[in-house]
């Protein structure tokens, strides 16, 4: 999985799948900066055939599975809408 993310300060981050944590949770790594890589957990929540929402952890300096605990995840207020169900998705 590779995701281009545009942060509020317009920095482009390239997130790569580091590990699968189960229940649609993934630890991703951002190694695009010149500093050390950073990690976060992202959970994908299917709301309907056309709507998906994410829950994300805070950024961590280590790929610790604890960042994927339910208490460490914050639900995004911005769901994704998929008008075209013919898109192809690649597993992590």
C-alpha cells in the first residue's frame, strides 16, 4: 500500500505499509523526511458500499503495535466517498 498524503502545511508524505495488525488496522511508515522514519496506525472502517472512514493514531517514533489499540485511535471527521465500485484495490 502506498498513499500520498497532503498535510495541512502542504508537505507531501508517502506512507508505506509496515505491518498488518488485524481488524483492518495497518501500521504505516513515513520515511520521506530526512529525519528518522515515523509510524502511525490507520484503521479503515467500511460504513457502506460507498463510504469508508478512518481512525488514526498519533505519530510514533517506533512501530509498536500498542499504537493500534482502540484507545490510541481517533476517528476522522472526514469520510471517503467512492462513487465508482469498479476501482481495484491492492492488499497490504
